[in-house]
């Protein structure tokens, strides 16, 4: 982790916060972290998208629809 933080020029505590989802990194920070890991930003985002898609599929059916005259809304439950 120290090597990645140094290569990305960010502090270890900040990298830890990013990793745990407690902070949101800018595109520049994410690109630097991806490069430090030997990935392109597109590769990192693709991995993230795949993880989010798996999570979304596991949560199917847990929302509540709320139709109105103009549209059907979906209330998502966390």
C-alpha cells in the first residue's frame, strides 16, 4: 500500500480512505492510483463497474414501485 501511495503521490491515510469507500477521489487521483497499480483508468473503472453490476443483480426485487400519472418511480432500499 505504501508503494502505491508513493507512486500515486497521495498519502497512505487518504489511499486507505479511498479503498474503504470513505472518500471519493478525483479522476486525477484515481488515474494516478490506477497507474501505480499497473492499470489504466479504463481498466480500473471496468473492474468497478463489474463489481457494482454484481451487487445490483444481488439486490434485484428489493425496491418498491410508486406509479404516478406521469411516470413509474422505484424507491430503492439500502
